[in-house]
């Protein structure tokens, strides 16, 4: 990727009225050669005007004819620039040599160093499978390596290492807790399945001797005999819908158990158009 440290033609910081310029680094996102202007991305600054800063070809040519030629290449150039806030939006006023930013623009330099630290030592940065932070964008990485002194980078790297280690430990702890919860849920589901199977076997044995012919008879039997506590896991209130109306069917069964029950006892249903849309067991209804 092309990169140019364009020379600074003037040591005087541009000021227009009350507007104050800022320093940033970016990659040319768009360049409209026939119109003589384009847009460069931001790295360290933000604005209500968006993620891009306007530049005119004359500004680029004045600083670096070589860079101006590169605007038409496939790989768009990156550069440091000075921009100002105008009524129409943010606009590049000059290109900047990164080597002079700390001395000629000390306030901006400090802000950039602080922004770089926030980007690097960021709690929200995701970890990869190796327990390291996912890399920043190529543009951001290039800017940080160019502007941040090695001794400060070393301090940042120490902080990054500590944060990565802490986040890795936290991630492993979360995974351990999630594994325990999954195991507990699986065991609970297994126990519940056995309880429901025991109730089903017991219900089939009890109903078989009664020689019922329709499933509705089973439901009426459970309700009249108040067997909700005895078969509280497999019977309850079945929510039904027919012709757009909903109603609760007391003593009902969830569809899978209902199908098994009809098969085991050779029961017929009512043959109505009602469809089951929900089920709450007596156990749930009683808040157990």
C-alpha cells in the first residue's frame, strides 16, 4: 500500500475566523478526478459531518505532486492531514509530515496519543481463539506505529498484555460457568423426562382398565377425579384455537403425549377443527 509522508509547506497553523484545524490520518476513500476533489477517511477524530473529510486536488499537489499522481492508482494512498471545520463540513487545508506533529501541533499530538491508547487498550476489543485482541484496521495500525514513540508503545503493549490475560481468564471462567449450566440443564431435562415417562406409564395402566374410546373421556376423568397432582407433569390446560377464538381445555395433554396416549389406548379424538397452540402443565400452573 502506498504511503507518503508529505512535506509541510508552512509552519503556521491554519485558522479561519473562529474555526480551529485538527490533525488526523486516513486513506483516500474516493477521488473524483474529473471534479478535482475527493474524500479521506478519519482515524483519530470524530465529527457530526461523518467519517470522511473533503480534500481538493490543489491542496494535495501543493504538498506532494507524487501523492497527487497516486490518487488515480488502484491502491489509494494514506497520509496525515490538517483539516478545519467549515459551514459545509470538514475540509483538508494541508498535508502534514508526521515527524513535525509533536512539535508544531502539541495539543493534537497529545490527543492522538490518548486516542491511540484508547484504541489499543480497549475493554470492548474482542479476543481471538488464541486469547489475543483482534487486530485494528491496517490504516489505524499504520498511523499508530508512525506517530507513537517506541517507549510509549512498549507501555501500551504491557497494558494490552495485562488486559488480554485478564479478559482470557474472564472468558474461560464464563465458559466454565456456561458448561456447568448446560450440564445442569441437561440433567434436569433428563430427570424431567423420566418423571414424565413414569407418569405416562402409570396413566396408561390406570386408564386401560376403564376401556375409554375417546380422548375426551381421559381428560374428563382426570378433571373429575382431581388427578392433576398425580399427573401434574404430563397433564394440564391445553390452549386451543378454533375459528379465530382461543380457549383453555382442562385436563389436556401436550401434542406428543396426546398422540402416544391415543396410540397406546386406541382412542379416537373429537374430530373438531380446534388446534392446540399452547400447553401449561398443572405443575407450572401451581407454580412448582
